[in-house]
């Protein structure tokens, strides 16, 4: 009998529900079960009143039951990942129990980076910056400081490029504050490993991978530089991206280890910088631009986020320059880099981001695209143009002449 959903369910019928006299399956606590290449994964509703230690004991009991059945059926079991959720379906605890080892919290719950289980070792990377097989262009989205909406721009840029007919991947490399699980609605999806490689999620027309689906969502990542570098290396080199026109990388804010590692290890087409109109954000964005230029990474342009606030719940809509306006455009001219456009702050953008539905930002009205949709579409078009120019300068592409 192969290690699959049926075998896992059969094993869990022998594990008592700690809150009652039934087993986990009969009590309705088993919400999901899957297995591939000896790696099993289950999602259980956490029984009421159980603390973390009790959940760990329940995970070990589930592993023992599954290991016993696998041994009887001569099926290999490498590890069992157990995710506990509350009654609303939100994750509350996650742990992995491996053969011959005690259960251990997911990477990030402890003090350092633990390699993601089940991945096939990546071949040695060539010295210096290199490309990712199958990926045509790699664009980093960065910011000099946090809180300027960098991740929001990265997500919507990826979706906008996909809506233009491009094959797009999105890598959430914001190791310390991954927001893609929320912004893309990934909370109830399972990260899977097939043939030794991470399988990206396919949502909203893009492929996405995020460290947020590989760590305990409620625990901080207390990682030093080498630990963060190791996690970033696994996400880039051991993900099955397939063929992509663009890979968008959402960086942590600032000019720290991840940005440096990425610039030195990946052949980037260029970087897109995000800032708000106020001076303090502009000052930090200038530093980020100089960092990329110092590392030999071209800046494709600057996006001014929260360029204006549009109160579109009143008729006619009103605009307010809460943070000022035009500061990023002036900065771009001073630095000699393109200004890619401004994105208004709207109620819809906030609602759709919290709901994990960026596609809704592009919905058209009877009179045409909303100001938000028009701004995002224009920025995507400008990024494509600048990326094409950068690729020509780098010798990765040649101009083409089409006669129609």
C-alpha cells in the first residue's frame, strides 16, 4: 500500500483525540493529508485547551502511528510535517518529525536556518553572478526603508506583467517579514516538494515561492547573515521555476545581507526602487540606489508609492497629498534614472491586499480602468521597456525588427 492520503488516514485512526474518546479522524480533526517521495504532510485542528507541548506530543504520536503502518507495508517514511490550525483555519503551530529524530519546529522557530527537508542538493553554482535556468530576466524590487509598500508593488508588478501575457515568477525574499502568504492568499495552501525541488504556488496567474510558507508564522526569524543567505540560496536554486520571462524578487528593506548576496550571486537584469514622496523615504531610497549601482546592478527606475490618497468611496472621488507628491520623480531625475510612475493609495488596494486578491486591483469599470489599475498597468509597461533596454546593454538580447 503506497504512502498516500489513504494510508495516512488509516494510521491516524489509531491516534486518540486528546480532548475526547475518539480518534483524530473520527473526531474530525484531520483536515488535510498528502505525501510525496516519503514526505508526509497533515493538517490538524488543534484540540481546545492544548498548549504547544501537547501539540508536539500529538505530532509525535501521529508520526509513530504512521511509521508503524509504513513499516508493516514496507513503505519508506522520511518525515511527517504536522500543521495545527485553529477552528477558523489559521495556523497556530507547525512541526516536523523525522525518522529517528525528535520533532523539531519548522525552520525559523529556533535560532538558525535549518535546510528545508526533502530537497535535492543543488549543483555547485558557478563563481560570480549567474542566471537561473529557464528564467530570462530577473528584477529585484527594493527599498531603502520599510513601510513604503515595496511588497505591494512587487506583487502587483508581477500580476500586471502576467496580465500582459508574460510568464512570471515571484520570489518573496523578505526573510524577516514575508508578506506574500497574506497578499496572495496562500494561508491554506501546502508547500510541496516534488523530485527534490520546491514547487511554487500558482496563484493570480503567477508562480510564487515564499519563506513565509516554510516557517512558523507566529515566530520571529532570529537569523544572522549566513543563515539568511542559506535560506535565500535554497529558495532561488532549489525551486522548480520552469520557463519564465520574468522573476520578480521582493527584497527585505534596506541594504543588508540578502540584497548583497543576491546582487553578487544572481545575474540581475536590474532593480526597481520603491519609495514614498516624503523626504525621509527619499533619502533612504538614494542610499539603496547607490548600493545597487556600486554592485554593478542597473536601476531600472523608481516607483512612487502612496503618491496620493484617492477617497473613491465618495462622489466625485477626492485626492489628498498625504505624504506630499512628486518627491520620487524629482529624486529620479537627480539620479539620472527613469521614473516609472506613481501608485495612488486607495481603499481598494488595502482591502484587496488584506484579502489576498491582487487580481481585483485590475478590475475594470464601465468607464474604463480605475486610477489604481491604470497606474499599475503603466508601471508594468515601463518596467518591461526598461528591462528590454537593460538586456540589450548587457548583451542578453538584440533589437528585433518586425515588418507587418
